[in-house]
């Protein structure tokens, strides 16, 4: 039930952006995201490199994790806010482009 609610929140956020594939700016990275129909995966195009992130457990919000060029990428969403993490580095706040 909680997972379904999180997917609903994420879908609402994506719809609120006014497009199916919103573009975020996370630090120096342009990130285009697209959520799968079942909410289990998120496809991200990060500065031209495409990757698939998988839904992961999160205490709050929706969290997706994947690997790109030996870097663990985490995209975390809560409400209308997005944050990106690279490996175990500091959070990178994202904003709509």
C-alpha cells in the first residue's frame, strides 16, 4: 500500500511538471527522467548518458538507484523536491529546468 502511494505521489509530481519527461538541473548535471508504467524503474538521461534506476526502499518519498560508469546514482523525490546522490557523496539539490 505504501509503495502504491509513493508511486502515486511520484506520478503526480511528474504530471505537475507539465510534461511526461521532466528535465531537472542537479548541480552541473542535466537530468531527464521518465517513470515506467508500473513505477518500478526510472529511466534517466544524465548529461547524455542513459541509465535505468530501480525503485528502492525509502523511509519517505520515492528513491531510485542505479549504476552509471562505475558510479552509484540515487535519485530521491519527496513532494516536488528532487535530490541526486553520486556514490556516497553529498546531496545535490535539483530544480526544474
